[in-house]
C-alpha cells in the first residue's frame, strides 16, 4: 500500500514553501514521526514527519522546488516491506549482519563514532552543527549510545555564550549564510553565485519596503548603565536562584521602552493608509540573529511580564532561533522592536524599521568611558542608543523625549518599579 505525504497546511498569509532538504531518499526505511523533509517558508522551517512506518517511495518534489499546501511530496510504501526494514537504527545495531535476511545496518544510521573518530550525526543534527560552525567532537551526547541530540547542541552553545561574556543577554551564532570556501571556486578571480534563501529574500523585501514607504529618521543619545550594573551585581545570585535565569540587560531595556511607549503612544502606533492606528497593548519584537538570518520574535503583552519572565522569554528566543524552532505565531505582529547590535560589538548604527511598526530602538556595545559627574571626571559604563522612527507620524520632539525617557529610567532604575 502507498501512503501519500503531502505539504501540510501552511501558516496564515504564507502562500507556498520551498523544499529545503530531504532527510530520506527513495528506498530508505523510515519510522512514523521521523522527520522526512524540511520545508522553508518566508519565516520558519517546517519539518514534515512520516505518518506511518515504511519505506520511502517516489519523491515528487526536489530540493529547491516550490510547493503549496496539499501538494504531494512523496509516498511511503508498506506492502511487501520486511519487518526488519522498519526497525529503528538502534535495534538494527544489535543484530549481526548476515543473520537470516537481515542486512547490515548503514553506518550513517548508527549513533556511534566513525572510523576516523568523528561522531556520526543524524541529518537534522548534522545540519544544525554545520550551520552553527561547531565541532561535534566537543559536544557530549545525551542520547542512546552517546548520540548527539539537538538539545545537546543548544546546551553546548549556551555554555559557550555564558562563559564568553557574563554581561551579554544572549548571542546568536552567526556563521556565513552559505558555506563558501576558496576550494569550491576556481580561477584567478573566483566568484560563486548562490541563490538567497527564502528568509534572506524576505528580509531584503521588508528592508526595501521600510526604506521606500516610510520617512525614516534616527535620533541618538547615550546612557550611563552604572546604576543598572550595580543593581544586577547586588541581586544577581538571588535573582538566578528565584527565577532560574540570569539577570541581563535586556529586561531593563524592555521595561524602560514599555514605560516610554505609554508616555508617547504615537511611537507604539502604525500607519494604515491615511490612518494612524494606536495600539493599546505592547508587543515588543526582539531582533535575534540566527543561522538563517535575522528574525524578530514577539514578546506579547510585555507590560504584563516581570523581569524574570522577560529574561526567560529572551533566553528562549535565542535558543529557538539557533535551533530554527521559532513558530510562525512567535514571528508575527509586534508594535515596537528592540535590536541589540552590541552583542556583536557595534558601537553605533541606524536601525531600519520593521514594517508596519513606526519605531525601533537600537542598543550598542557598552564601553567604559570618561564622563563628568558633579564637576569630576569619572569612568562609567556607557552605551549609545539610537531610535529610528517614521517621521510621517512621529515628530522629532516626541522621538527625542522618548529616548530621553528611556535614558532617565535606566540611569535611575527605581523609576521602573515606581512607574514614574
């Protein structure tokens, strides 16, 4: 019997998808719920699992093909398939080759190390490790027989980030979009043409849309983060014990931004034709670098979340972005965005709006700089802030005062608790 595998229902407003990678080829055994193929949409990668045990039959869509919901991807054959064909790789390893009609297991399916000492990875983990530029030999596997799981990869990355810089909220690993090496190109002046991924093409489209459809202006200020640093140092251990998450900077900036948005609601608004839409809620987008490109997951009702909840949400966004597990719903909507270029060392930038939002806050690198306080020169942790905004509806006065409000709250964090 042949069981069809079709493109699942796509998220609302997504018309089609691109076949990104097949994890099985015709003739390969597959288990129910095992990932069969990855489909890439404008925002997320969807995994299509097998719905039945069997053997992969004819594939009707190749890598790079565009497919729509309901289109046939392949069939899974079950008639005449020997039982041993449908056993898991782990079970096959326990049976000696040549016993009865059993075939020796494929080395690529065995979760052990190869002859050269390299760990053998599942296709999904292999792709993740490659995208993040990691050495799998340094990752400890928690699966059966030491098999490396996706969670092992993300845990390893978390450990690198934590030890690299305790003062950064999170850092997403950003390898090149395509693995292009000099050895893959020939000639004295080598070039290689690589098509954009769907996500990269969508990012390009939205950036052009923002530039063409809004009157973007940027205003700057700087903030002294000594008070925030002192507060974090004072309550770091107690906060981590209570909330099981590190107290970073991002929760302070989100809180300050929400209070400033309440004071200047037009910054939280958007343009719809000739109308200004004022939003009575605060859905804050957090720009995150991922192996596939920049993504902006949304913190819904950020004004109702405490510091611990905000830090956990930001941490989870970083993990999901690296794993490619952000859902379409998490990437949809938003009334205001915060982008932290400081985690990559940026000193100053002019962030571009995330349509249809009307403003975006840019954070930057923290540097110890001399400043004057009470007539004396002192060294303080300083950060430049940038607010890009749509000048069609936001006047310069409101933009400047909005940024000053954020500055005042961060330099006196007690304002965030008292909401003054």
